[in-house]
C-alpha cells in the first residue's frame, strides 16, 4: 500500500508537475454492516506523504470499495481526484459528487477480500494492489482541458465527424445548453467508434450474446445518433475509422493492419440496422393505428422490436412519447424477467456440470499451504508408434489420490455414489485446454481390478489437474489408483488436433500469409477452425486446401515436439500463434522438420511447414490422419470464416456420400432434359430437386462439392419452374381457345374445364379475359380427389358493382368450401357434391350484378 501510494503521488506531482493543492485523495471509511473498519492505514500513508488532512477524505462502501462483480476478488480503494478550477479554493465538498470540475484520475484498489456466493467476504491468501489511471483524464489535466473530448485523443475524430455530417462544429456543450443534443451525439459517436475499432480488431464482433451483443448495441447507438441527431449520411461511422487509426494506430498496430476489415464490418452492421429501423418504425405505426384509444403500447410488440430487430428501448420510448402513448411497462418488465431467467438457466446448468472441477482462490491457497504439489501431467504425452505405424496402447499410469473436492470444499473422503473432483500426484489424462477437449476414461484402485471409477471430464486449475469422477465406492486420500484413458477418444482427438495444424498451414499456403487463426476447437468427432479472410473462399480454393493437407498426409511426415524457452521460440520465422498467454517454456509442434532445425539461426524451414506453439496431444506421423474433408465453411461474421472438418473414416464416408449425391443430381438433370415430359412429371422432378437441395444442405459432404451441387440444383430448380410455367401457359392457351369458340362474344363465361392445378385454372381464366376484355369468367375444375377448384376474374368494366371475391365466395360456399382474392381476381375450392348447384349460383350471382 505504502509503495503504491508513494509512487502514484511521485508520478503525478514530481514527474507530471501537477499542483499538489489541486489533488484530493479518498479512502474507505468502513462499513458496519460488513463489520469492516475504516482503512486508517491508508489515511496515515497519505498524511505521511504530506497530503494536507483537509485533502484526505473518507467515503463509504459505494465510493471506496471496489468489486468487479457479485463474486470474486475485491477490496477497499483509495482514489486521487483533480480540481480543474483550482485558484486556491478548497474543493473537498465536490469530491465524489458528480461535479465535472472535480474528477477522479487514479484509483488504487487493495485486493484483500473475496466475495463469496453467499455474499460474505473472506480474506484473500495473498494481497495485491490493482492500480489504474484514466489515460484520457490524465491527458485532459496535462493539456489543460476541461473534458476528455477536448484533448488530441479525440479532436481528430471530432473533426472527421464534422467533415462527414457537415453540421455545426463540436462546441463541448452539455445539458440544456446542448440544443438538439448535437454535442452529445459527437461524444457518443466518437467514443463508440473507438470502442468498435478496438473490439473488432481484437476479434469481438457485433453479435447476439455476451460481449458481442454489447458491441452490437454500442454500434447501433452510434448509428442512431449519427443518422437521427447529426443527420449524417449512411457510412459516416466507418469513415471515421482512419481518424481512429491516426490517433491510436501507434499503440495498437493491428488497427492499421485491419482497418479495411473494421470498416467493412461496421458498414455491414450499419446497413442492417438502418433497415431494421425502417421496419421497426412501420411496425410501431401499424400497431398504433390498430390500438384502441387510451391503451398502452403492447409489451409483446416492443419486446419483439427489441429482441428481433435490435431496436433500442430508449428509441421505442421516444417514438411512443412523440405519439402521446406509453409502453405497458409492467408487462414489459415481466418479459425482461422471463428472459433473464431463461438466460440464467443455460450458464447455471453449465456451471453445475463443473462444480467439482473448478477450485476458487481460497481452496488453491489451502492446497498450497498444505503443501499439496501440482499435478505432474507429463505422462499424457507418453505414447509411441509400433513397428507398422499403429499406436501402441497408451500406457496406464499409477497415481496417488492427494485430495478430493466436493460441495465447494476439499475433503479427505467421498462416499459411494457421489460425484467429486479427484486431485492426483500424476496423471496421463489430458485436461481441457488449448482448444482440445479433455480425455475420458476410468481409474481403478490397486487390488480392486473389477471396480471402475469413471472419469467424465478433466480440467486444469491453478496447476492441479482435477478429474471429475463418480465414486462407485468410497474414495480416500492416499488411495493408489491406476488410470486408463479412453484410447479411441484420445486417438481421435490427437488425429483432429494434428489435422488442425495441417489445415492452418494449408489455408495460409492457399489463401496467403495474411490468413490468421482466430480460434479452434478439437473434439473426437470433428475439428473447428476460425480464420480471417478478405472474401468468400471459392470451390477451387477449398479443393486446393484439402489437396495440400492430403499431400502432407501422404508423405507421412514425422510430428516433432519440444519444450523451449519462449524468447527462443519467438525467433522462429513464420511461427504461428505467438501470444503473451503462453507459459515459459513453451511447447513447439513442428511437422516434418525437427525442432532443432527450425530453431537454428536464419532457418527458413518453418516457412515451408506447420510450426506452432501447442500444449495439445498430437500424432507422431501425419499419415495416421488418413484423410481430411472440409464439410462446412461459412463466414459467421464479415471477414471471419469458420471451417468444420472431419478426418479418417468420417472423411472417407463424407466423400462417398458426396459422390452418391452427385450421381443423384446427375440423374435428375438427365431426366429433366428429356422431351415429352408432362407437367405432372416436371412438377415431380421439381419436388425431387427441392428434396435433394435439403439433403445436400444438411448432409456431411465435402464443402467444395456441396457448393458445386448447390449451384447445379439451383439452376435445375430455375429450369423446372420456367418449364412448368411455359407448359402451363401453353396448356391454358389451348383450353382458353376451346372455351372462346364455345362461348363466343358472351359477357359472362361460366363452365367446367379439366386442369391439373389451380395455377393452370387461373391461367385459363386470365387468357380468356385477355382475349375477350369485356368478359367476366368463372371456371370450375373437378379433381380426382373429389375436390373442385374454382377461379374467376371480373371485367374491369363491371367494377365495383361486380366483385370477383364475392362471386367466388358465393360459389364455393355452395360447395361447402372457401374462397378469397381481390375485387378483380379470386380463387377457391369446394366439394364435388355441390358442383351443379354452384354453377347455377355462379350464373344467378352474375346476372344479379350485370
């Protein structure tokens, strides 16, 4: 505490030369409900540093006790505030009062406690100081400005906004002085576009949940202020990205690199939101028109606007307020509550699954204080190749139970039938990390070969590998266990993990070195790989990627691994995925080239193969992958594509299914080209194309082949629809000519005619009316099923006295059926038993109107 406070005071007053009389410090004044006394130690430190007593101020829990959430590390804090006015006045009364003239610039949090689930505070085993200063606020002080937005961190962005919207310049006005909220809009847009740039370049994209949802709302708020307050044209937000890059590009070099992608994502989301705004306004207008006077706006409609269209709640309130209408707040709050409960259900369910595998900070401290050593998990890498390339059995591992974990506490014994976490001195199980799913398997107690303790999942926590185990019999600390990994599942994970490295290498080889991994997940069933991409991946590129992978598989290259110091690893040219999170030393996985070779000075070997930092388990030869098929590739956000791939037998099966479907598509294509096909046959072929399209879309086949088949099927569907339409028109013309000859020069034609569908019947009616403009027509077509189809069209000369809808309804009602349409054209159906009566009704109705 003393060192942190001293350094903060020295930096502000001696390095930055901020006048001491303008600085005020606060400390925690205690809280009787939590039985926490005032932090007098902190107060005395500041007084000892020479801060006047009148500038050292105690504050309660809400101001000077810092917590990051409902649970986790927390503690009292001390803050340094700056008085922008100065002039010898005492501004103590304005500290923590929301005054824009007296603002906090530095906070030092003393991490002393952990807030538990029940809400109580427990002392942390180790104490830390979490210190942070607001960069913008410090710059404001040093540049002698009154607001963050007046500093050179923001002025280039403000200038770009003014240039883009061509409205009044930013004047720094707030509150009532800010007429039309124009200055507020400047601040919102500038602040939000910085957030968008940093988040997007860091791999967070506007989406529908979690941080992505927050970013989506930030973007939409910025768009709304830009379009509705600043009256800027679409695209303003993205046009500000170069200004953000100018200000922040030196310290965030990835901004410069990803500027185009950031602009694309912002533009794409802005276009979608502006479209949603238009739709939302129409929905509100329609709903208001249908509402009874003096009623509240329906909560369900507002919730749909908010949840489905991303319509901001404050905008809904504003639009309703303009119309003198209020939202049904009670019902809306109920919907919010239901949604919160639903969302809470998911994560809680997930948390319950791992309640026995996640240790909190206190339990980790207890394990260390009890001298329980971290788990040695190096045996997870202990497997070798047999003479003919088959993997030997994964050697069982003998271990001792060091501690058991259940019900959020460490235990020495767990009874039969209970699920618990088991901490061993060593293990050959792989704990979930690095994108690879954990091992499964079982353990047995030495001397009890017939009793298996199933291992459901394995997790790493603070150096301890925790096995989620069902205790079929009582388990105790000190028990000697033998561990057996599920070999099939492990080998499948190893295969898919090595295949992931192959895929990463192949993508860079085909799409270029700018292609970078953005995430991956490996299970026994499949692998998922996310990467940045400038445009859509073509069929040819997907085939090339698979071929590059297949070439390495066919060469059956050795997979080399070694642990090396991180500083040494960073020198490797072309090394994939070097980030700060990796431990030191790091594990290098190199395909085909020994690690010593890629580490050699000036070696370019890593540029020609896959070399990555990875803690996962891998094959020893690439040939064991056998095959890789990319079964899905899509852009789940602009600029980021996601691949799903399978290996081995699954890849072979995907290719076989793909070939079968290709043959089915060829068969339909050939049958469609045959002449003398009837409408019914063509309609059946069209249905077959539709069913094949569904199968092709949903079945695991190579993605390049899926795209090819989708293009062919789409063309076939167009051909079928066009052919059916032409055949229907031709058939309708023939029937219409026959009826015209039969009913020449009559003002009304009422008759029956054979027609395979209502579509054809409507075309016959249309043809008759086109050829005889003054005639009104109603036709019935009995079907083999006993149904009678009805179609009619009234001459425009008879409108509005004679209505086609009324005519069709009268006729179909006679046949115990239904009808509908417009005053000019209508259609319906009924029962064949009433057809003769319907014809009489049709004539009588027409005569009564003409």
